[in-house]
C-alpha cells in the first residue's frame, strides 16, 4: 500500500509523464505520412493511370527511402492515380488554416522545364518479333537544342511484350520521330528509317531512345517517351508545366480538388522542392474526411517525380523584403527582385511601381522590371500573399531615385 509521502513523490512523476505523452500526441498530430519512399505495395498504395497519364514506382530519383513515384502527365485531366488501401483521416487537422497536403517533387534534371529532353507518345506498326532492321542514316545536328536530329534507328531484338510469336519489342518501322524538342525543330537532313519487318500483332512498350524517322520524314531532337516504335507525331508547342492539380477522393466517393503553382522557390542539391496545398483550398472537404485516393496532374505534357506525400502544419508567417534602394537615370531599365518566404506556403508577388497614385497591381512575379520616364523619387510597394488566401499578406517598400 502506497503511503501519503510516496504518493506525494509520485505525483510530479505522473504529471511529467502525462506532459510528455501529451507532447508526443500533439507532435504526432502535426504530421500524417502517406508516402515516404517505401515500395508502394508495402505502403498499401495502388498505382494506376488516369486518362492517358501514368504513375509508377521508380528508383531513378529518390528523396527518402528507396523509391519514388514517377508521374507522366499530359494535361490537368491526364495523370496519375494513387489509391490508399487504408484510407487516412485528416480529422486532427480539421479547421487548422496552417494544415497542408505536402508533396516533395522533382523535375527531370532538377530544372523547371519538362522538356529538357522532350517527350512523345505514339503508335507504331508492329512486326515480327526479333527481326532486325537495317540502321537508318543519321541526320545533321539539329539547331536550337542539345540533341541530334534523325539518329539511326536501333536494331530490334527481344523485348517486353510479344508480337505474333510472343516475344520481341518492336518490328515494323524502326524508331520514329520523337517528342517535342527543347528548342526549335531540328534542321538536320531527313533521317532514313530502318527496313521494316514483316507484319505482326501485339503491342510492345518502348522508351524512345535515339531513333531515326520513317524514310523522308525529318529527324527531330529529344529522346522521347513512347509506347511503340514507328511514327510518333510531335506536339505543336513546347510548354513548361506551371501548375499542379490535385484531386482527393474521400471514402464516401466525393472528390475535392485544388491547384498550386509548380514553381520551385528553392530546391535542395538534387532538385527536390515542396509543393504545399492548404487543406482549406479543397473547398467543401469535410472536417472528418478520410482520404482514400489522391490524383495528381500537371498542366503540360511531361513527367515529374513525387518523393514524399504527407499532411503537415506550417504556421510560418510571410516575411521578406522588396530589395535595396536604387539610383537610376530616366528611361533606364529597373529590375526589382523580391525575397520572401512562408515555409511550404506557395506565394504570389504583386508590385506597384509608384505609390503616389495609389497602390495598384502593376506587375506580378518574384522579379519585375519597369522604366521611369521622369526624374523623381518613387516608392515601390511589394505585396506578398498566400495563393490560398489563408495567411496574412506581407507588405514591403523600397525607393527608386530617378535622375535626369
């Protein structure tokens, strides 16, 4: 039986234990991990495409753990689908304006362009498995990009998916034009394709590689991403993905979507950066929602990697500055660069170049340029806002002195 003295001694210990347990519980509520680089099958994730998009496990780029998710997207409505075998509840984050669904993302080569090599998709004419074609003649180097136009079509051998005999990667017309180039269309001489094999059946999958065109077609730069050999029609424009669309599906089957800028503020040495979407941006999402599926898309044709998915809180306020004061001559080009941060919160930068006529939005972006025609001292106002409108805006000013 415990004495009164022993009870008095144990009370502080009990309180300390309870406090530690409470802190652990509170800390646990600050983050909910959905994917952290484990194999999707081990993490209870089922991957599939949406529309003509695709998502798959890959070890090509890893943020944490041993794997990441490679998403091939063609538009806001063609991308990847990540189903959770065990739905996760976001109830602990209900009503918290600082709660975000966070993706750690990387683009090919760690750059902001999805066309560092170009991607194409098409359908080729199948042939007898394993029939080698004669390599095509290489075209002249293309202008405006780092690749060669009209490179020789490779010989084919065995491959992943069968043709008529159940083996082989591609027969028919070897190679084909690859996807959109990083620069202007190739200016090389037409590539000469390989000799086609006999007709066959089946659909094989291939990665573009350096390939020739069908005879008479001009070679195009880029390494391509296709599903077969043969003719691959290039897209007419080259775009850089600027936005990411995310759809969450609850266990009741309802869908909620939000869009965030696909613009890396800062990246680590390997090119990974966070994209945070406030839970409050998913309009109508119930406080007790249980997420059973996440779909991800980009607004341009390309590929990106997802290294981690989690729900986390980030109450970091918006801070920054509008840059140093400058002295310039009339009609000089004035460059303004904002510095601001708010944790994982995506930001919008708005500039007013002259406060004397009222604060207006004269330019948008982290970097802006302008010219002043008349001498004087001008007050430049920078307003930085949370793109979801959930954090308090930040305002800073700087001065531009314009001499004759």
